[in-house]
C-alpha cells in the first residue's frame, strides 16, 4: 500500500510539472506572436463602374400664340391667335417631329433625336410668331427646350391689362404631376389652382396666370414636376386703354445662383418712352430662400465700365422685386446681378411709347463652357436677329459656325465685355475659348424678343457603385 501511494504521488507530481511547463511555453509563444508582425490579407471593396446609357434628346416648342376672351360667354376659353414658325437642326442626324395633344389647334411641335453612341445627340430648335389683332399684337421668339423636373418662370403680371398664360408640356410616355409655387408680394403661395396639375403623357396644359394669383405686379413661378419632366413657358401680353401694347413668350430663366447675367436687354430712346410715363426697361429679382442684398450693374455693349454706379438692392426672402432702369440711352445692355446667396432674375424692356408697341422678357443666360448649338428663329419684319455674348472674367474668342456650311463668324471679347453680331435664321454651333453667356435677340421699332443660349446635352459621367 505504501509503494502504491508513493507511485501515485510521483505520477501526479510529474503531471503537474509537465502542465506548468506547457503553460509557460504557451504564454511565451503568445507574447512572441503579439510582438511579431504577421502577414495579413487585404481585400479591396468591390467597385462597379458604369456609364449610364444616354436617352434621346428632346426639344419641345410652346406652340402657337394664344388668346383669351374671344369666345362670347366664355371669357376664360383659349383660342389660337397666331401660328409659330419652327427652325431646328442637329450636327448628326435629322430629328424626327411629332406634336403634342392640345385642347386647341394641332398642338406644339416636339423634336426627338436618338443618341450618337454613348453621347446624347446635340439638338437645337426655336420658334417665332407674330400677330397684329385688335386684342393681341406683337412678336415673340423663344427656344424649344428639353424637359426639366424643376424650372423658374420670371415674368408676367396679373394686374389690370395683363393676360398671361402658363404653358406646361409633357413629351414623355407617362403622366406628370406638377406643382406651381408662386412668389408674390405677400411671400410664397401654393394656390389651389397650382396644386397637383396632371399633364398627361404627350399633352399640353394651359393655365391663366390670374387663376393662380390676382393683382400681382411681379410674380415668379417655380415649376416642379413628378412622374415625368415637363417644359414650362410663359406667354405674356398687355393692353392699355383697350389697345394691345405687346406680347412675349419666355422660357425658364437660369437656375438660382449667386451670379446672374442677362445678356441683350434692348432699350428705346428714353424720351419716347417717357412721353407716356411708361418704364422702358426693368429687372425682376427673387431670393427664394433667404434675405440678401443684390448688386445690379448695367453694361452697354462693348463697354468695360458700367453705366453709372452699381445699385445695391435689399431682397426679402421669397418676395420678388422689380427695379426700373431709368436713364438708359437707346441701345443693348448686359445686366449683371450678384448676391451672397442664390437668386433668380430676368429683364424686361419695351419699344417706345409712340406708334405700334411690343415688349420682351429676357431670361438670365446660363454659363457656356463647352461647344453648344443654338437655333435662330425666323425674324419679324424690321427686326433682324443678333447673337449677343458676354465674357466672364477672362478674355474669350467665340466662333459661330452655321450648320448649313456657311462662313463662320468670329467674336473677340475682352474680360467682362459684351458684343453683338448679326446672324441668319438657322442652327449655329457656338464654341468659345473661355466661359461666356449668350442670347439670341431681335429688336426693331415695333418688335422685341430674345432668349438665352443654353448648353447642349453632354455625356453623363461614369457612376461608381460600391455594394
């Protein structure tokens, strides 16, 4: 029994010593492993790079000039007052034409062009029209533009003598639901007539501006669409003592930004306009989101210095303000507006008060820093079209090349200076060595019109998706 106990104790002790030794070895190995760099496995996240397939290019024209109040017993009915002449073209391919469904007439023209490979097709179109009736008179020209989910219409009024129409066009395959927000003298309004407006696929809707808000001298309209993008235009017309004194059709102005430039505002001799105490030029501004002070500078074509001193104008958030531009001699001007927060802007001018009259809204021009194409609509009698261009902060050289193969036109610009050159009706390629702002304008003793030159569609940037 004693031998057996001694042997058991020896065995147990040996096991304890071996276990302690192994524990020490494990601790040493772990400590060494912590201090020794072990190669790791790095694996980059999966990245999928894809370039969106471009869709067809679309240009939508507003259609014929419209008149209200011509139907006995139905003052709100709209009728066709004057047909539109359309000019369109593309550097590659021929756009196909169709028409939107409208309650009156044949409906506005729509031009479509399939993409060229991975690049959207460049497409340009514009229309012009004129009328000389007892209740409606004047000349209008505007660009046919692509659909947008948001746009801003700066112009018009709903005071006595004004008869303005908001025109919404949907060239898409599905219906659009549109919200019209009106910025008025009392602030931001969402009128019942501007809520949930359904514009069916391939159709056009026309709304009287007075049906949205009454008694406004300087409204601004924000157009927002869901379901499908739409094209918005504003037809304006005025009468004084039962006599028509001009009309216009204007498209969206440049999106809200801190720097707006209105190129090609034409003013008549101030003495002629002053005879009837009628302002012949003004600029309308809106700060949509916050109060800000805006600086207005007026430059004559070819001038390096502004006319007079720049004017600082306080803007309340959501309240439009229209500022007359008195004392301007007859000529063509560029209006620069700067602010510390985004604003929208457009200019208005009228022919002289004597004789047949017309007026025009000139929307602010977007910056052009890539080659673009612009259509020049046919002109009215006595109002030849011109290309008006303004350089940003650096000198620039602009080359205008007609698509019909004619001789190009060169325009040399000093920094911040504007110039104007005559152009023929048709489609032109616009290429500049620097950033410029441009418009197409028409001016005559009884005809005024103009519209900005917008950038052509560009290829979409590649999209990187990281799951």
